[in-house]
C-alpha cells in the first residue's frame, strides 16, 4: 500500500512538473501568466483522465480497479435484493437446463470411451451390398463374428495392432461359496487380450490375460467392476483370490477394474468379466446367429456361431497396413465357408459381404441410437431458453441503466472513461452470472441423475458416464461466461449512452412521444418469437406422446402382470426344465385374485427378438424370416390377443402330437397374400409344423415399430426354456406382486425370480423417450413464456412511466381512457404479431428436424399452430393488462404539474 501511495504521489508530481514547464515556456513566448497556465492545462488535457489512463497500465492499479469494480457490483446487487434474487434464479434455471441436457448429451453421444487413446480403436462389421449397418447398438448380426473368424483376423493383424473379442452382457446367477443368497449379475465374456487392447490396467490385482482364455485351462478366473466390488463385495481387498459361483461354475476373482470403466457399451456397466472360453460351462446362450443347425450344448468356439463383437487398437501409422491385411484374411474365410453352402443364392449372398472397420472412440450405445436426435433437439430448446433468459435479464438491466443516466453523466463529466464504465457494468453482469451458474450447476447434478434414471428405464443405478465431470464443469463455466457477456454488453453500452444524453440539471424523463424503449422492444419481440417456437415444439411433442399412448398394442394391458426369470442360469436342465412351466403355471393360478396365467419364452414389450428362417409350404425352398415365440396353452386368452381364424393352443398339443403354429396377420399378408393359411405347413429343415390359427397383430417388442411376421409355437412341443409368466388378475396389480413372488419362490426355491412388473409399467418404460422429450419441452416452453411475459410487462411498464407527461397531455387535450389503453395495446399487439411471425418462421425452418421426433402429427400441423397463436395472444394480453390500466389512470393535473 505504501509503495502504491508513493507511486500516486510521484505521478501527481510529474503532472505538475509537466504543466509548470509548459507554463514557463508560454510565459517566455510573451503570454500573461494566467493565460500561459490555462494554455498549458488545455494542451495537457483532462488531468483526471490522464491519471486514470496512466494507472491502468500499472498492474497493482489494475488489480485494485478490478477489486473496486467487484465491490461496486456486489454493493449494487445488495441494494436491490429483489432484482438480484429474480435474476439469479432465472439464470440458474437457464444455465441449469443447458448443463443438464449437456450432461446427458455428453454421456450418450459425445464422450469417448474412458480408455487411453480411444481414437486408435476400430470396430469391425460385415458390410453387405445393402449398405452399412447401424453401429450404435452393437447388437446387430452384421457386428457379430465367429471364434474362428476372430482367430483368423487376429493372426492377420499380427504386430500392427491388437484385436479383442467380447460378447454382450448376459444375466447370470451369482452367489458366494456356502452362501444361500443368490442374485442376478451382468457378465461379459471377453478374449484374453480384451483389457490390454483397451489399455486398461487393474485398480487392484490384475486383469485377464491370454493365458486365462486358453481352451484347455482347467481353473476359471474373473475381473469384477469397481461398482460391483464396492456395493456387492464390500469393497475389501480380501476378495482377491476368493471364489464366487457364477451359473454353478466356481471362478476366482483376480482383479478389480478401475473406477469409471464400463466396457465397450457406455450405457451398460457389467458386474464382472469372464474368459470367453467359459461359454459352455456357464451356459451363455444369447445374442448369436447361425446359418444352419448347430448343437447349442457344444462349445461355440468349435462351431460356426457368430456371437463376438470385435474391436482392434491400431496405431495411426499401421492403419494402412493392418486393415487391408485383415480384409484379405476375411475374404479367404468367406471363400472357404462358401464351399460348404449348397444353395447358390445363399452362397452368392455370403460372398457379397466384406469386412469393414469404423472408428470406435465412442463405443457402442443403445441409448445413442434411441436418444441422440431427442437430445440434440432438447439442446437446441435449452439454448433458446437461455437466449430468452439473457434477453430478459438484459431488458431489466437496460431499464435500470437508463434510469441511472444522471449518475453516469456525473461520472463521465469527472473524467471516467467509457471502457472503465463498461467494465464496471460487465463485472456486475458477471457477478450475477456466476451466482446463477453456481445454482444452475448444483441443480443440474440432481436433474441429470433423475433424467438418466428415466432414460435407463428402471436400471438400479446410472453408469458413471452420467455423473457430471470435468467436461460438464467446463461447459457450465463457458456457458456462464458467455451468458454474462450476452446479457451484459447491451445494458453496459446502453447505460453509457443514457449517461451521455443526460444533463446534470435536466429531467430524466423523455420528451413527449420519444420514450426510449426501442432496444427493449427488440429484445421482447425476440423473446416472444422464441417462445412461439418452443411452445409449438412442446405441443407437437406432447401430441406425439398422446398418439403413442393411443396406439393399440394388440393385447389387453389392463390388470396384466409379467414375471421374468432365467431357469437356465438358475441351473435347470433336462426333464426338470421341461416340466418347469407346468409347475409354475399351476402355482401362479392358485394365487387368490389371479384369473388367468400363461408362459412364454419372450415377454411382451420386453425387446425380445428371436427370429429364424422358415420354409413355407407352397412358397419354394427359400427361407422366410419369422419372429418366434413359444407359448403355453391359453396364452392368447390370458394376454388378450384376439383370434382372426383357427384355434388356441390347448391340451391336445403335446410333445408327441403334431407340431402346430399360430401366425399373426402380418405374416399371413407377407407370405400368403392375405389368404387363409390354416392347414398349411412350415418348418426349418422340414415342413413338420401345421398352422392351426391366425391372431391379430400385436406390438410384442415395442410400440415404436410395426408388428413383424411372427409365428407362435406350442411351448410343450419345444425344448426352449420359458422366460416369462403373464398373469391376468382381478384386483389391483400392485397388490398381487409380492404374493406372486412369494408363491413362486416357495414352489421353485432354486429359481431366481427377476422383475415382477405390471404391463402398464413396461409400456411407460417403452415410451420413456417420448415422455422425456415432451416433459422437458413443456418445461422449457413454460419457462420461456413466463420470462417473455415478464419481459413484456416490464417493458410496457417502463414505457408508461417514461411517457407519463405525454399521456397527461393527451388526456388534458381530451383523449379518452380507451384511447390511452389502445396506446399501450397497439404496442403489445405489434410485438405479438412480430413474435408470431418470427416464431412460426422458426418452426417452419426446424420442421425437417422436428419430423424425426414426431408420430401421427405433422410439424406444421395447422391445429397446433393455431393453438400456439392463441396461447401467445392470451399471454400478451395478460402481460399488457396492468400497464394499460396504469396508463389509463394517469391524472393529467399531477402529470402536468410534475412537468
């Protein structure tokens, strides 16, 4: 402080010396002393401004001025607690909405896999002449390879990189040795080089290696995830070396994965990883394809079964060598396989496939395919909300700055620079934005977790990727700073202009007919236009949700309860597995309140997709694709799928009787031209199954897709294991959930029961995307409308206050109250018209992008646009009501006396 004070004293002395020398020179030229000093001062300029400009280049002075600006800003905000609270809350909502949506967008679409150098990763798929398959889900047949093909490609890659194989997660049963408590776990089977290819090292212990995946290895090992280790194994280091039982196989835990590692599917975190050579012992049998008959009980590593996703790490310098070598090896494998296919068409189809590689930095994600369009749309809506928020705060600051014109006039006359005043106003804006940013970031942590749970539809906990991290914090900081500039610059320069217009002794009110609200009008008009666009989008997304809710699923959803389980993972096999469905049906039927019960291999609205190629009598040898489901007798009566023709499965359909099938209407239209198919035969290798019935189409997999050709087979005639029970109940569904679970547990204590879910809950989860989009869009639209109404109300009130004398003169000259009301109403009507035109234009421009999110409604639906216009008109009317009433009650005598 002493050094800073001494510097200021030296500066004053330098200025005095300079002026005195100039004065002496003027006297030597013959000027009188007083004129000489005035001339020296005139030549030197404004002393205070020179001092300020000089101090600006001093770093200590710069910090001191920043400190002064911060203190001034905080004092200004403290003097207006109401304005500060409203501004901070508004900004917190705007910034929080953007940060929340970015958290989801980053986790689902943008963020790379949490592995070293993710840009070096490539995923492989078979590319046919029909085009490139969808990469996002990672579940399609074109993304699966056999173990033999994996070994061939691994050998071709050689030293130019590393190749790993991995399966989709499977639900297995796990329990500790000697422990009676069993639970479902999510497990992936991986090759020995999986973790080394991804560059992942263990947080504790070690990861799986090549030796662990040997086919002849006798002992089995596992790596557990950090979350499973902490939540299910107690987080103790003592678990290393201990054994757990997974599908009746003892495996030794050798390592714990690092926190945040979820594998190749960013939206699905496995509990443990096992060597893929354990496929047969643990009875892994999911997400696979085969070109012909195969023995499911034999190891898949020795058969031509496609079940592995392949991912390679190839350094940038080796890509040009590695990929062509792998494509050659793939082609050689195709030629070898083609020699074993008798059908010329099948052989020709096989040879059209080529090996293709795609950059894999972001990994697989089913959520990405489903939610990316929605999240980008919500990001745009949140951005519009933030623009309206900034415009609203800017209009408030601009009105307040205009009212402080005299204060600024004094400061300008005393030598304050424009840059300093602008900086001071921006500091105040930055303080508001920082407070709003802190509140918005805190809000986003809660909101993003809530929305992630909604997106994941009942998952026990969202993956680590959905937790806001460094990237989200950087985004929130950037949004806060940009927001501060967006709503701070215009009021800052507006304040300077107001100060320059103001006079020290003049009245701050504008002259008659010239209230300066032009800038505010443009801000409010822009707010209204954006409000129209957001309300239109919200209305369209709301109608989409309603349209989906009105979709007839094809079965009776009321009072229907679904129970899922996996008997194979629970250790059932042989005769015990074959008779399981009968025992479960008898036990569930005895529960009081249950009026009907049936079993099936695939549940309704459960995403179960089991399809195969079938020959159909009279249509030649070419296979036709049919989705398969094996159901018990009385299934269609229980779930409420009506018959079109033929009969239901019943007690006649046993393992020793004629095999029978029931088709849906789509299959009949596709393969029989709508003719009656009853009595015709279908089959895989032989036409051994008779069609005995036709049922109505049902959305058995999801409401988002049209029904596909489907064949239902009698469960008693199949070796397949049941995976679900459907119960029709008389009383409330929720009241019977626990009773059903307890009854099944007593009947089959070895069977681990999964979810017991009302069908209404499954349908709600199936529509989670549409519900999320509609609810958030409605929230954004409501906030935008509220802010626009407040902005319009504030602008009109400010305009009435500025034009009080004008209104008094008009009324003194005979103007009626209705004319004064129209004076305000005309202004709001113009703004409303501009907002409607601009908003509808924005909606038209965005219609192409909106159409991808809509169902059963056009993005330019006239009824929706009329509704939006009516809503905005009502909002404008309500916002204008009080200012118009205030203008009509102006007393001319008081107004003229103030003049």
